[in-house]
C-alpha cells in the first residue's frame, strides 16, 4: 500500500479525533497531515454548542450543512443553516460560535491549519439538567 493514500469513513474516523479528519494535528507521516487546511466532519446532538467564542481568528472557514439545523453566531448576526448544502464562509478576524438547533452534521473546512483554538476537554463537559 502507498503511504501517501488513506481511505476511510468520515463518520468513523471523525469519532477518533473530535471530528477532525485532516489538519496539522495529524501525525506528520499520515497523509491526512496538513498545515494548509483542516477538515472536520462534525456530528452534533440537538442543543450542542461551542462553550467559548473563537476570538482573534486567524483562519478562513467554510461550514456546510449536511443534515439538521445549525446556527453559526457571528458578531452582530446569526446565520441559520437549515437546508442541505446551506453554507457560510467567514474570514480572518471574525469571531464566532455555534449551536445545533437540531441534531446536525456539518462539514467544516478551515485554512490554514494552525494550533490554538480548541476548547479544553474539561471545558466541554456540560452539567446534567
């Protein structure tokens, strides 16, 4: 097998790395390693939300709705993605957050791939209602 080829399943592979399929965080010898781009297959239960806004964004992002209803919060506006294929793009210096209004699957592409934006695992724990 050629080490520069990887074949996988987005749903299965995403579960291994918080949804991320490609980016700087993959091992350097892995064909999914990239410092140019990041790709995420995000599966979000209804009510899932990013607990902290991304501030000081240094990347451009494209978020495409695969299924569900998903809201992206941007300074001064909310964008609701509700039909398969709806998408939003934002650039550098645009702070953002998100909320899954329904169970949702979204594909996110960000570039370049840079460290420093992940919410810590401890911060992602939500209190039981």
